[in-house]
C-alpha cells in the first residue's frame, strides 16, 4: 500500500496592528483568536504577518517632528511590528517564538503557525504578506484590517462610505498606484503589495480581522463579509 501525503495549503494573513491592539481588544478576543487559529492550523499552514498599528504611527509621527529621515521612521515602524508579532507569537503557543527578519527565514520555519512582522524599509507589512504568499505559492492572502474590506472612501472618516464587494487588482492599482508613499501611511493596501498581488496572481481577500467568524469563513472557502480582489 502506498500512502500519499499532500502538502498542506499555505495561507498568509496580514493582521493590522490596529486589530491586535485595538481599543476594544481584550483577553477574550485573544483567547478566541487563539482557539480559531489552533483549530484551523490542523488543516492549513498559517502564516501571520503583524502590523504596527497606532503605536507605530505614534513613534513615526514623533520621529517626523524630530526631522528623522524616512528610512529611520520605517525602521522604527518595523521594530514595533516585531514587538506586536512577539506578543501574538507568545499568545499562540504553537508558533515560533523568535520573530524572523525576512520572508525567506519565515519560509524555513516548521511550526504549525508562523508569526512575523516587518522586514525592510519602503513598504508596509501588507507587502511582506504578499511577498511571503508569492514565495510559498500560498492559496490565499488575507488582509485582516480594522474595517469590513475595501470602501469607496475612508469609512473611518466618512459615514456614507460604501463597502465594495469585488474589485479588480487593476482598479486598485489605477486608484492607489504601486509606489510607497511615506512611513506610517495608513491606507487599505499599500502600493508595493498591490504590485506583487498583480504579478503573482495571488487570490486576495480584505476583511475585518476583529470579526473572527468572517476570518474563518474566508479561510474555509465560505461566503464572507468583505472584499474579494479579482486578479
Ligand atoms: P504597518 O504594516 O503596520 O503599516 O507598518 P500600517 O499601514 O500602519 O498598518 P496597520 O495600521 O498596522 O494596519 C508600520 C510602519 O512600519 C514601516 C512603515 O513605515 C509602515 O508604515 N514598515 C513596516 C516598513 O518600512 N517595512 C515593513 O516591512 C513593515
């Protein structure tokens, strides 16, 4: 008898720092996140790329007032993403504890769940997630942010902003471009990430990372409340 072993599907999730350290994040949210990710890790190899959120932006804004150069501001942002990644890694128990510095390092790790933060200046952790998804030939890239997907305008600023259910990668590139603008720029998906999603044709979903039921649905191929980026 021959036994065939199929490699597990890899899924990359970019989790905004705003999801991990949101105003309303509490112990029960972290426990639910841990339970969900542990359950899903039986069927999927999960890679989590954690953002810097408010803390990163606070440091970056302060450094900018002090006239720090852009790449120093990015480097400060990267360090904060790694602190957030370390927090999540310790919550998850079954993940790596040492945070990798590159996507290549992350690719070599064997834990059921891999957690990392930023890597090099000039982009956000969304681009790190897209780069990792390309290297792993991941089946999906999920951007778990603090709003319910991509909107026609910033939903945190405009009450009448409308959620977009489907958008093509071309439309996003035409709207936002593929350049990196500045450290701490809080946009839905950064330009360098869009470029990789387009090049590598990675199926990409944007959803609210605080809504764990929607995250689970997106991972398990069910209909979810969020945005599908058509490639
Ligand atoms: P984030 O990925 O957190 O950016 O990185 P963000 O858009 O503020 O995302 P949210 O709010 O967490 O969803 C924070 C900053 O760190 C630098 C950039 O300056 C970025 O704006 N950074 C991060 C890098 O330069 N390279 C990286 O790989 C990651």
